[in-house]
C-alpha cells in the first residue's frame, strides 16, 4: 500500500459549531494506483486532499492516522509536515493558474523554492529540462514570467514544479476544470505519463467530472456529505455501481449521443444535508429511494467484493446472506 | 425569429486601447421559434459576447441583429423595454446574480415595478406562483428567503422563473448549468426541454458537448470568434468535418468510450487575421489552398450542414 488513511476525521471550526466535513474516512491506495476522488461540491473531497498536505485553521484535526509507504505521516502538525510536503506528498492546486509568483521569472522562482528546501538548483537543472521536454514546454519558459504563459502552459508548468522532487503521492485538485476540452485531454494524459515514468508513485485526482476519471483513473472513490460512499475499480464504478447514490449519480450524467427526447435523464431529488448538524445514520438516507429502518444506523464502509468497498446496509445485508 | 447578420465585435485592449481584439467575426445565423440552438466554443471563442450582443448589453461593432425583422440597435428606450418582454438572459453564476443583502424574491419585485406597475397584489402573487411552479419550485419553500438559504440549482431556477414572468419567447442561457452539481444539473436541463416544448426558443451557450447534445437541435461550433461548423446536432456530432470539431470530438471525455485515437495538435504556427482562424493549430492546413491567407467561407457541404474549411468545397464531401 502506498497510502493508507485510517479513520481520519477533520472538522472546520465555525462560530456556530463544527462543520463535519470529513467524518472518519478509511481507505488505501496501492503503489502505482491513480485514484479518482469524485463527489458534488461540499462533499469533503477538497478537505480530504488538503488534510493530507496542509491542515491549517479553521481546519481541526480530531483523530485518524495516515501512513505513506508504511511510515506514519503527522498530518496534524504543520511544522513536522514541512520536510514531507513537496518531497513526499505534493499537490497541484485547484487554481494552478494563480499558483506562481507573478513578480519572478519562473526559473528564479523554482530556484528559490529549491533553496528553501536546501537543494542547490544547479543539481536539478538537467532533470528540470528533461521534465519540460516531457510536458512539451520549451526551455525558454524558465526565463519568462507566468503572465506570458497560456492557461494550459501554466498548468503544465505547475505540474512540473510540483513533481520535481519525485513525490510518492501527488494530489491533483480539480486541475482540469478551468481548461478547454482539448487542453484538458493533454493535461489528463500527462498525469498518467508521470505515473508511467515513475516520477510519482501514486496519485489522487480530485474532480467533480466523472467522465475525466473514466478516461484516466484506475479506481474511483465516491464521497457524499463527508463520508465515503463507494470505492472500486473505474470500470466497476461506471458500469456496476452498488451504492444507490453512485447509481443515481452515474445515471444522471448525460452521455454524448443521448438526446432528451430519446431518453429523459433524471437528477437526484433533494439536496445534500448541511454538515453543521448532519443527520444520524446514513447521510444519503433522506434522498435515497431504497432507505429503510436500518438506515438510521450508520453503515460501515466494507469490502463486499474484492477491492469493491461500499457503505450501504442493503448491499451489506445482501452480501451477508449470499 | 432572431437573426444575426454578419455580426462582429472588436474590443479595444492594451494600456491605451491601442490593440484590437476581434472577439466575434462575421457571424451569421438565425434561431427559429421553439428551437434550441447550442453555441459551443472554448473560452475566448466569443460565445458569451454573442449572447450579450443579442441582449444588447453590449453593442455590435459591425453587422446587425434582427428580432422579428427589425434591427435591435435602432430600438429606443420604449421599444427596448418591449424587446426585453420577449427576450431574457440567464447567466453562469447564480450566486453573483443576486444581491446578497436582499431577499431572493426581490428580483420579482423589480420585474413588477418595471413591467407590471398596474397589476393587483393577488393577481401578481398568482403569477409568481405559476411561474415558480413551472420551473419545479415549491413557492412556499423558496419565497421570503435570502440567496444564501437557497441552493445553486434553486437560484438558477429562480432566475429562469423571473424570465418566464415576462412571457418571453427567447431565452439566452449562458453556461447556466456549469456551476451546478451533476445531480441537480440534469433537472435544469429537463426544465429547459419542457420550456422548449411550450414554444420557447433557447440559445444554449456552453463548452460541454454532451450537455449541448442532450437538449439542442442545432449546433454552432465557434473558434476564435468565427463559425467553424454549423448544422443539425446529430450530423455535427456523428460526422464532424472541420478539423477543429474533430479535435473537439476526440478530446471530449465520454463515459461510453475511452480516449484511444491519438489527437495531433500542431503548435507554434501563427494564425493571421486574414487566414483561417484555426490555421495555427490545424493538422491538415495547406498553404496551397490558401489556409494561411484567406478565411474560408462557410459553405453548405450537404443540406443543413455548413463548414468553414477549404478542404470541403460546396457540395463535395470526401473523407468520412
């Protein structure tokens, strides 16, 4: 296992109480696995990715452990995380467009970044140039200011910077959302290439766009209202989802070629619960067409088939009786 | 009903407005009553500019926009008001379309003051209720609330309900579902298809091809302010001809097919203002055809299928 997360619980402190944005999540990522993290806005996917790298107020760590390559990672301690960040766990942030210092030439900014990590930039120059070739950027960009680059180029540049120290885990947070369709594909395929070249060992790709994950992810983890809903191989999540939320979510996505008069798609009625005072039991209960008495208790996230985890009483009971 | 005739828009940019940005170039198309037309393009393709020009939020630099045969640029204040009774717009971000310090139903009050000053209270309430019900909202649940108390999907439907109060027959929907979650997004799309069944014409502006395909009859593909391809949406999607449309179709992430065939993108060639706008990235650009010097005209290559590319002269389709 490359990454193991065990009962991680992270809340946001507000004046009205704690917002339970990440409420006890347990999962693992294998070596070389690209895991997609999907869910609607406010389901806790960005909280999870931030918790693994930089936990700052109002985020509050409650419990849980994180292991990377069998070593425990002190996610609750921002200072102790310093040597781990960038070197072992790295992130391509959501607004990579604005992630670079606008007053520095890119090459100088990278040198400063490396100095802060006590690495001489000349040692890395050759590798940096090789990486630029890999993503199809000219070496001249190092002498340019970020403003001189287009959106897709900036995104690729940030990807190169984030992975420069060969981190074990790379977190990519909504990195394709702001890009055009054709650039999106190029960036997504580059992520896969980074894994194939063993620049990064494993990856978490956070996105609300499931069709992108279908193209590049090995497995998909679906979240809902701060809880894990289902994790399985990509093909299984798309074609044989088991949790009612995943099923409804996949069914509501329009596919290229389907028109409304041929097949009317339906959304999921209702809204996600507020996480200040989330309902007890299964958090999808109120919108779930299959909900029954048992759902007042919280369903555990268990393996119903090899490498297929879900948190739904219907599935768990079906599994137990089978 | 609505027709654009060789419409162009040029923005002045740079420190002293010394440079020009050609956001929309020579765009002509029309929208018939009850038709849903998808305007598809990447960021910077001019799709939102076209929507804003139709709503006369900005003027045109050249060409004319005609509504029921009359040029909207010539409308005076009173005529403009009549125009807005017939045509309304809904935009991308529902959260910034509302003033957060007022209750959300204030947008209905503004409509009442402006367009129905003499209507009775009871009659007005009835009208609001009908309109809210039409967009699938329960008036009791959504009236008297502040914007932050409503979800994005509810706010977006609120804005559509506001447009419906005016008995419109044309709606400019500019990326109205991009900000919504997958589970609520489809409800707003279905609402648009219901409205279409009632005879409303919609200009559906989007960058998402699968959403456009779900609801529209006709597609217009824009690239750098020019129409690259236009026609029946099934034809354009199943047999894209323009190299740009093909690139788009090969890149769109689909749930039923993985990316297999590699896409070839050319970088580094400079497109000139006179030549084909896609010249800079086109894999099949050919100088002998004049791709670099002259902009190809939009030609009808088969009935109701228009392509702007020298590889497809009128009436002749090879390459399938």
